[in-house]
């Protein structure tokens, strides 16, 4: 039994970053109204915080370059789930996606970075089941985008 617990405690794949612990905060799950969105958001947020060879720096901060296949591998989501979740996070205005083409004009790898979650400010509304009224110009709520 102890050997099995030690095996489970070790990162699979010999220390692959995708197999390391990733903190997904409950307030982010509530704000984004779902685990897939919160997981992807947390991964991009983490990867943009730490330097690495697959990062791009610009005047606005750090971006993480990754394929949808890499996002799928690192989160455990399917590529289709990644595609839908990325689109919903973009539409909600909490994820930016850019093509920096660091490897030349044929480079189609996207770069990602997260923006602060405005919904975190209204957690009381979410927990009570009330939805804040959306005014014109507000970003659509992520839960409505994931259903479409």
C-alpha cells in the first residue's frame, strides 16, 4: 500500500510540467461557472507568471505560447473542449490570444494571457444565485457562452 501511495505522489512522466499540481481556486471556478474554464484560466495564469522558453514578453506583459494540443495535454481536456473553452474565455474578455509568429510567417502557434476576472468582484451575487444585471457594453457571462 505504501509503495502505491508513493507512486501516486510522484509526478507521472518523470516530472513533466503537465503532471505537476496546478491550483484552481474555488472563487475562479465560481466566477467562471465551470471547472474547464477555471482549469484553463489557471494554467495560462500560472504559465505567464513564470519565465520560460515558450514565453513572449511585450509591453503589456508575458504571454505563453502553446498549441491547442499542448493545452489539451496540460489540462487533460480534449482538444475540442480546449477550443470551445478558449473561445468562451476570449468572448468573455478574460483571455487574450495573439499570434506572435516567433518562428517566422508560417508559425501559427497562439500565445495566451489572462486578464483579471471582473466576476470575482461579484461572488456574493453568484453564491446567492442572483445574477448581476448586464448593462450595455458589459462582457457576456461565461456560462452563457459555454452553452452556445
